[in-house]
C-alpha cells in the first residue's frame, strides 16, 4: 500500500469539493501487474477513485494498492494523474496544470549480491575479497563464494581455499573474505583464478538475486620474481680513478637480501687489465665485494669500479661489466636480463696533445705570431718549451730566444700566441 496526497488551496469553505484521479503507465517502468490500476474510464465514473474534501480540508490522502511478486526488479514507478474537478461547486475548481501528476516509486523488497571485479595479490601474501549486497538488507543471508575456473592458478599450488560461505548479518552490506596465496620457486607470468558467487540462502521470504554483470571476479597473482639488468654504457676518466655502474632490479622488490654478482671482461675490447681493477669470473662466483646487494624496495644500486691512470697518450678505451649469477635467499626467483646483462665502460684518456701551426709568413723587420695549440684534456695548467732551430734562415735573420722559451696554458685554454721578431739585413 502507498498513500498519495492531493492538495487544495484557495477557498476551503465548501463541504463537497472533490477531484477524480487515475493511474497511468504510459512511458513508465511499472506495469498494471505491480499495483491496482485506476483507469481513466473508471475515473470518469468514480466510486472510490474520487478524492473528497470536507470543509476546511487542504490535503487528503488516498491509498493505492501495490502488488508484490517474487521477481527481483529494482525500483519501478507509475504515475497518478488528477483528472477533473467534481462536486456542487465544480465550476469554481481547477487543476494545477503542472502539479497534476505524481510519480509513485516502488521499492522492490529484494536483495542484489555482487563482488568487486578485479583483485591483485602477490605470492605468499593474503588478499581480501569484498562481497556486497544492496536493496533490502534487513534479513540475515549467506552466499557461497568459490574459486576455480577459468584459471591458470591452481588450488594445490597457488591458493588455499576452494569454497567459502559468506555470511551477512541483519544490516550488513559488505563482507570481507581473506584468501591465502601460496608461494613457489618457479618464475612465472602473472596467474589468475576466477571467483564466483553461487547459492544464496536467506531466513525469510526476501527476494534475492546475483548481479549478472558482477557475480564473478578475477584474482591476479603476481609472481614474486625479479629481474636484474645493467645500464649499457658508462663513461669514466682515468684521472678520476673511479666509475660507477648501476645494476637495476624490477618485478618484486620486497625481498631484503636479493643480490647479483658481477665480473669484468676484456674479451674483444680495447682496454686491458692495466687500465682498471679487474673482477675475474672466478672471483665473482665466490664474491667478497663483487656482490651487488639490494635492500627491500631498492630498484637500482650503484657499484664503484676502480680505473688505473697512466702517462700514456692512448685515446678512448673500453672494457665490459657482466652480470653473473643471482644470489640471496630468494635466488630461485631471480633472473638476469638476456640482453641488458652487459655494459661497456668507456675510459677517457686523461691526456693532452700539444702542437704548433707549421707555416708562418713574415717580412723582414716585422714580428710574426706563432700559435701553439692543445687538444684533449684541457682542464689543468700545462707548460711547453719552444726552441728555434736554424734552417735556411739563421740567427741574424731572426732574434733567437735566450735558449728555450715556455708557453703556459692555464685551465681551459686551448691556444697560446708567441711573437718572433724578424731582423733586417743587407741584400
């Protein structure tokens, strides 16, 4: 049963003002099966479809019958329409042209169950699944939850429970179910298992149904495995005597003692063991400080390598750093990237080349500018001695330096000038 209220305003002194009403299902969601219909034809010859006002009444309620069923439908509605004014003073009455229609919403006394659609968990952890209900939640209810196909994960290897009863008390709208996920030593892709809601049990005649679009969910199980790789290129300078290589870890970062061994290689490269402190492959298999260790949460760790400076002008050389084997408690879950497992370390030779332009032209009795250049490493002060050696011109054609003279380059300079005086002689 539902009550609709019809209002009267203006003059309230008449004793027999009345109005007829009827119900309409045109363009609405409820049907005549959901309530006791009052047709328009019945309203024009009313019996109990007339809403009568006594003297002074400004509002009168009328009851409409609703028809229950066992179908889980959700909210529906129909309309109640004021038709015409009746009574002795009907000529004085009128119907509001906007507020002449009311909507009656029918709340379906039912319960819908559903489950959140996606969950992500890790091996060797616990995951919470949430089951919901909406609508009428005033009765206790139980819904069966099961884990199974379609799936790539299995009950024996990857999770610990097959079926769970989810119990709702009076008023509960969501329940949590905790599932244990199991760990193994296999390096696997992400696996999944399907969670399905099943049989519903209630203590009363409450209508219940599963939400057909949300009665299943998928649990994705992340493999707690990890992968190591190294940045492929590094540039060091032997003058700095040190270069850092960076080893990366991706995947599961929650372990506290993951580690990987590294070693250096000179096979097919230009540098030799005289240029850096070697880490042999044999040493890497029994590591001391060749282990690159990762703490919980670390995704990258830098490892220093010693470079050996020398006085030879060599140009750029390189050697290689190779990731060896994975160590640590969880070594079985670790692997090394098959492409990014090797890095090249280029060594910039910390040397400087100095030269002088080979040709100059000047006139007797003038000065000529000589230019001395340096190239390569120019970040320090450098001095170079300049001497003059007679050829077809001899001393007398030019003013000799008093022995050797020195050109001084300061930090950053790449060219210096030197003035040479040419003398005038008789033809």
